[in-house]
C-alpha cells in the first residue's frame, strides 16, 4: 500500500491536461458511466437503488424503486425549461428514476432520458405491442450498443474476438455476481481519464464541473444534441473527441462539486478505492498468469515494464507499486497509445461485462450482429433502413452454413464497428434524410 506521501505524489503526477483521441467520440465516456450505474452498487446514502450484476437496464426500469410508467406502458416524461423533454421530477426537483446517480450529471441524465424516449418510440411506432415487449427490445438494443459499439471500440482486438466473437468468456474465471471489485473499484474507472475539461452544450462551452446539477430541472442551455456526441465509425463527422485513456486526468476532475456542498478529487478517490484490493496491478497480473498460463500465449499478457511518459517523472513510486487503477491507465498509455485499453484492462472489463450480458439472458453466443438485428424484428428492419440511407451497410441475416463458418473463423465475420449509437440517434431524432416509416 502506498504511503500518504507516495499517494499525494501520484495524485499530483496524474493530474494534468491529456491529448484527445480521434478514435473515441465524447459520448462514449458517458456510455461507460451509464453501464457502471446499471451493475455496480451506489456509494451515496441518498440512493436506495440496489442493482443486480446483470446488464439489464434495472437502473432505467427499476427493481425496488420502479420507474414511472403510464397506462400505455410508456415512461412518463417531464418537461424542462422551454418545454424541452426532461426526466420526470417531484416538486423538489428530484428525478423520479430508480437510480439517482443518473441525475448527478446533465449528460448522463439526458442519456437516461434518451433510453426512456427510445422505449416510448417503440410503442408509438408499433415496433412493440406492450410494455414488456418494448422493455425487452430496449434492453437488447442497449446490449448491442455495448458490445458492437462501445466494447469493440475500447477493448484490445484479441480480447474482443475471444469474448464476443468466439464466445470464450472465462479466461480469468471471475464470478458473475457480485460484480468483482477489481472491475468496480479500479479497471472500469478508466473512463475518468477520458473526461474533457469542457463540453459544448447548446452552443455554449461549459466547464465539466458545471455539469453536476443534481435535482434540478433541465434548462435549455444544458440541452445535449446527441449528434455532437456520437458520430459514425470511421467517418469524419466533426464530433469532439474524448481524451486519451492514459495516466492523466483533467484538473477539473480534482474539484468535482459532488456530493452537493462538497468537493471530490476523483484521482485521489480512485487511488484509495483501488488500494482496497490490497494487491498492486503488477501482482494481480502475475497471479492471473499463474492461474492460467495460456493468457500469455493467447493474449500476450505480461507484467508491464515501462511507465508512461507522464509517470516517469514520478519520484518515490515504482511501476510495481502502482495500484490497479493507475496500472490499468499506464497499460493503456504504453500499450495502446491511449486509444483503447491495454490487454489486462481489456480482459477484466470484457469478462465482467460478458458475464453481465449473459446474465441478462437476451443475446446468444457467439454474438452475430446480423442474427441479433434480425431478432429485433421490425426494429431491426428500421435500423437497417437508417444504415442504408446513411451509407453504413449492415450485414444481412446469415444462413446456418455462414454462421458455422463465422464461428470457425471469426475474423472473416468481423468487419469492424458497423452498428453504433448514431443509428439510434437518427432513428429517434430523424433528419430529412432519415427514413420515418
């Protein structure tokens, strides 16, 4: 465990301006936060939501605290300033949603609202007959975004192929439930390094600290235009980039005004959380290699030997002493140049999320995008129509022979990210080019 002096030095070394990464749009930072809220326990006493380990949108639909649903099976949508859509709120301004963490930040709050509106869209467009059918289609669509868009973008390619194309999902033998602490306390907090120091909302630049506006109705000057957060893969769409996944965290994140009336240093908080694991990042890598030597041959997993440029100036802390959270960020910086996670970080995140997706019970393994879209019925057809209009061709339904060939050689069926959040944005908020029927 680090001494107080070492910890303070590490916090200082990890606080600074990081470059942006052209491969990661800003919206994916908050997809990660939304995922975390769905499967990890809240830390704040004001929140009485207790999520399951299954990635089943219980943060949206509720368990102990049910969502507000009307007689037609639709989410009740509130109205903010200027009659813009907002989360439904009580007289005090508190959102009537199962997980109040989703209202701590205006971007995550509007992402929660996006999925509420998507559920309602399915009913309004007769793509779902009732609440249960809309819920299942919404969850399945969300899971496809997680796998085919978010994880394919952020995981090491070898890891993604093994877990989500070959369906081999137990390389680390992590438990399905509860969510392992090395994920919730360390590895999946990599997204904090992606947070920018400012965002443009409604034509105005906002410091990240201004985004923390819990229990307040949405105002027009904080409205998110989703096309400015998610572009098409491999196309220059002018969407701002997230910051690199590296060992620097923007200085704004050391003075987050949350909980209300307090200030949180995210860097220090994450280091302390990671230290509760009682093993350093390097020790954990060595343990997993001892348990499964194939990790070295299949994934080239090995303990790191190099500090990132930003940590080389660190005095009094060696690579072997890094807690898991900074170790994961260091691996991403050194191994992947900050464009994605490194191997060990990818393995942890892939295994936990694969377990969580399997627990939801809605997708089959190995995952085949064409078959998954077909299983969405009329919704899958609409998504394909959107893709065709915007020149983003999606694969047709595979024959049994093609499916067998793809399982035997997944590389032949992995053509990169084809399905993404932008498909759903164009479907829910159509432009003149987007099919509407």
